[in-house]
C-alpha cells in the first residue's frame, strides 16, 4: 500500500478494478465481459442532478444499463451496459476509512456489477465474499 506520493491516477484505479473483475467467480465473470468499465474523476453534473445528488463526493460508482433480470428480446442492439467508478470520491472514502484501496475499489465495482445481475444487497455481499474481497 502506498502511503505517500501523488494520488492514484485514473489508469491505476482502472487496473485495480480490472484485477477485481478477474477474481469474480463463474458464471458472473463470463457475463460481465460485455460490460464497459469507465473510470472518471467525478460523475457528470447531469447524472448527479438526475439522481438528486448535490455533493459529487457522495457517488463512488454507477451502473448504467438494463439488469439481466429485466431483459427481453427488445434489448438486443442496444449499447452495452456500463459501470462507472468515480476516482475522487473513492479516494476520499479510502482516506477516511481503514480498507485498502484495492478492497474499496473492488467493493464499489462489485456493488455496481451486482446491479447488472439484478441482485439484492445481500446477494451483492455474497458475490463480494466469493470474489475474496470481504
């Protein structure tokens, strides 16, 4: 764990997230290969406004798409689902907590991936435990 120096960059956060994706158990791992991972410093202002969030540091991640449990043949030909991770809010949460950055990035990522599967919070917690991050 890095204690000093510049904060982790967008590519470094993405690398941590991709490492966490590699630890997902099957059949989850195969299904998320089509989900686009995007790491940005913050959510766009229109996204925050749509969600009723005033403080951009409150949103660490976001799933955009249609959960697998809600899909039908009408969903073919649509843009791929996306998972956004927001670097600055993740770094703030990391600085205020006791978890490693790797564990926090994995936690946020797996929570958002859980929405892709239409999972409950309990199911998301179980998926995170199966991926070895809890």
